[in-house]
C-alpha cells in the first residue's frame, strides 16, 4: 500500500489501484521507473470539476469535506471582520484552541491557528490583508460549493 496525503494506492493480485492524487504524473513516473513490468489501474472515487460539480460515488465524502472547509473559512472571516485589537486576538485564540470534532470545526481550528500566527508575527494591518485574501477567494467560479453534476 502506498499512501500520501494527496495520493493513495493499493497493490493487490489484480494490480495497483490509485484512489486520489495531486501530483499523479510524478507518482506514476516514479512507480513506472521501479515497477515497469506491472500494469497500473486507476479507480477514481470522484472527480470535482473547476465549476464545483462532482461525479462519481464519492465514498470518501470529498463533497462534504470541501463544503465544510469552504463554509468554515467563510464563517470565520465573517466573524473576525468586525473585531479588532484584543477582541480579535481572543476570538482567534478561542477557535485555535477548540477541541470540537467534525470537519467544519477542525477547519475552523486550523484556519484560526494560521491566522493567529499571522497576527502574532505581523501587525494588524498585515493580518487584515491576509483576512481579505481569504474573504476574496472564490471557490469553483464563485459558487463556493461542491454539488452533484446533473
């Protein structure tokens, strides 16, 4: 079994089965160089297109995972937009230290920790620029969600 955060593959008697990849070309080239005598079979659980539509069974729950991430980022940016000074820092500390479970809350915690680091290592105006960059980020052509292709 080969597994990285963006790629996983399983070798069985019927071949190597890839489940997802970010750098698929590089991984396949490396595999081909060492295992050229074996065939490679790719099984895609889901494909998310640039417009945010998804096809495939999505047994790994990528649609919900991405939608939770987008919603958490949007909610956090909205919550922080009107805060400043100590109130801003305290809110980031609160979220960064949260132990709540679930993808949405875990993303909120992760994003808060990153933004808190920015705030701690720069001034508030630089922090605002970073926050605006997150706010202006458009996912999937502005739809800001993954949805089933009809």
